[in-house]
C-alpha cells in the first residue's frame, strides 16, 4: 500500500515538473518573440533610457538644492532677510543674446548686455545687504552664477525628458541619455567650485592673475585702468613693463580688454608687444600644467574683451603673444592643482625670456594676466 502511494506521488511530481517546464518554455519563447517585434523593443529601450535619464536628473536636482542652500546661507550670514526671494531671482535670471542677423556693432551691444547683467546682480545684492563689503559681494555673485547655471542644466534635462516621453520619441531620449552623464559631471563640478569660491581659495583659472602678481609684488604705485582691473609699471632689463590683472582677492575676471585699450591709448600706441597669459582647457591625454606658447589673445571671453585687444593691436600694429597653461574644466574652476601652481613660476621665466628675445631696451610691453583672480591679491 505504501509503495503504491509513493508511486502516485512520484507520478504527480513528475507531471507537475513537466507542466512547469512546459510553461517556462512557452513564456521564454513568448518573450523572445515579443522583444523581437520592433514596437515592443523600442518601448523597452525607451523605458530604460528614461530611467537612466531620471537617475541623472535626480543627481542634478540634488546639486541644485545644495547650491541653492549654500547661497541662502551666505546671504543670511551677511544679513539678508529675504534669501529665498533673492536666490529665486538668481536662479531664473537670463540674458538675451543681441541680434546677430545684422552684425553691425554686435560687440558693443553684447558688452552692454553682459555688464547690465553683472550690474543687475550687484544691485539685487546691494539693495538687500546695503553694508556688504566687496569681497563677500563677489562671493554671492559667483554663487548666483553657479545657481543659475545648474538650474538651467536641470531644466533643460527635464524639458527634453518630458518632451521625449510625450512624443514617444526614442531618438530624442537616446541622444539625451548619451549626454546626461556629461551634464551631471558638469553640475557636480560647479557644486565643488562653489565651495572653493566661498572659501576664497585660488582656482585653476587664477593662473593668469597669479603670474601677473609675481611681477606686481614689488610695484608700489598701482592704479585702475578700467572696471575691476589693477595696473602697475615696472622696469625689466631696460624695458618698461605694464602689468594688468583683475582686482583681487575678489572673485572677478575684470575687464582686461578695456584695460589694455585704455593703457595703449594713454601711451599713444607706443607699445612694442602685448603678452597674454591664461589657463586653457587641455585635451584628453595632455598633462595638467603643460605650458604652450602661441600667437593671439589668450582669453576665454564671449567676445567684447578679447576683440578690444585685437582691435587696438591692429590699430597700432602691435604683435600679440599668448602663453597658456593646460588643465581640465574641473581643475579650472576648483582649487588650483599643485602642478598649475608650479607652472606659474615657469611661465614667469618664459615671459622674461620672451621679453629679452623679442624686444629691445626702451620698449614698452603690456603683460595681461587673464582669469578669475579669486584669492590672488596684487
């Protein structure tokens, strides 16, 4: 009797196992057939792409919340009672590009719009905190720019994600999925940069002002040739050297183009050479701190400052030399790497050699240290 029961149980188990494997095989082949269909396959890919983009968007949102919180903190620390309102203004502020269909005088119009934006940010800060000092004001200005940039990154990613889902556009989502990691990395770099600027620490982009400060150290008499710029004159091996940099240690790039224009105008064009020094984005595979020499204005400017130097140089037929120190975008806006700091002294020696080789005693040379002068005094 017991043997018969065991035989029946064994038979039932065998039948159950056979049915289970049969159903599994059916489901397996059904999934293969379904995923082979173009419509189903694309929908699955859209789903995974959307999920991937959403993860990146969440990371950007965290960065945005962090930068907004830090901006509110520095505003409240300096006595602002309406930090929420001010931060909201900063995050949504925008500048409309000038009309470029008719390019006549586009540089002057661009200069006006860019400076109007800077003045507007300063005005918002001064109205809210009338007693604020220039150093803390510059920190809030940088915070405003970073919050604004991260907010734009967040909104753009969100816009195309929602648009891709709304239109069921796989290719739009696929392209967005490819670039989101770069945008996330950019946003996280700005978050690190904000901490550095709030501490007043020199960044990689401070390389140009740091080189200029090496020449300005022993200059007792300095003046301001243009907005937020400092100039000084020294003599090197019989040559007159006019050094220009943004006014430090505030976080500003100043107006180097206008400064060069004003100095050359004051000298009636009697300038033998212009030397510009700046940080430059390196290519993958290049080493941080590499120094390169070239021709032209070394300046990452939207246009107005750079063209001002080019125009005045053309007017008086003045050669322009460029010296750059290479670094990544992250290194340019975060704490200055040791290799970049060490490169500054090498650049100083290179400039001295250029002056000796390309000018003669009695000549006047203008040296421009281009970049954000945060943490670099004169």
